[in-house]
C-alpha cells in the first residue's frame, strides 16, 4: 500500500514538472513573438517617418517687356521682340512649404539662359549671382530663396536684360534644387525677329 502511494506521488510530481516546463516554454515563445511584433512596429514607424518631413513647392511667373513698352508693362504672352533692341525678363518665384519644419528653409534657384553667344544677359534687379559655366552659349545665375507657409509666402523677383546681337532666340530655364520636385522647374523661350522699317523713298 505504501509503495502504491509512493508511486502515485512520484507520477504526480512528474506530471506537475511537465506542466510547469510547458508553461515556461510557452511564456518564452510569447516573449519572442512580442519582440518580433515590436520590431515590425518600429520598421513601420521608420517607413512612415517620411510623411512627417516638410515638402516644398514653387510658384513661378515669367514675363517680358521691351524697353519701349508703355509704363514698362510686363506680359507673359509676348514671344517675339526686335533683334536690334534690348528687352527684359521678369522672374517671380514663391517658395511654399507644407509644414512648420520647412519654414525659412533655404532653396537655391538657378536661372539658366541658353543662346548667349549672340545675346548677352545681365542682371538688372535682384540678388542673383553669376555662375561660371565655361560655355559661351550658356549663362547662369543663382539665388537663395526662403520657404514659408502658403499664407505668409512672398514672391522673390529678379529682372534680367537681354541684348541680342544676331540671335534668333534665347531660352530661359528656372531650376530649383533637389528639395523641390522637378515638376516645378520652368522653361520659356522668346524669339528675335528682324525689324522692318518703312521705305520712305518709294512714292
């Protein structure tokens, strides 16, 4: 009888040990799963982090004026100018950011003129600085702009003078640095035509 009780007690202890061991194993496995879930959550946060970064957009307006225009009026529809007279291009840029973290962020804008072998380009108004291109047919200027939220954003204006000397056309590109999507860059071309004078000698 005592032996039977002894064996029964031994079996009970073994069963208890098995149950306890299984519980520990499950707990360890749950911890591992918890750590994996936590790591996955951190990766998701890293992927979504970009959503909170500031982005930038640009509003650009390009207009032209001839030296003999009344009141120096600028227009963005005119495309042809006399080849023997200077004309002016007015470029307005407004830098906008969508988040507070982007306010006052410096954006570099480049003004690239192609066709300057027969048409000189010089700055008339603004703070743009000339850049050495080592290409006689390409002239570049650059300027730093500061971004602001849409309601407080102000336009930055620069004016250049074209002095054609036999050029048939000149192309202007307004290029913002890599912080601004390339879709906001602008290209614009004007043409120089031969001026015609009335023949007063013919009757």
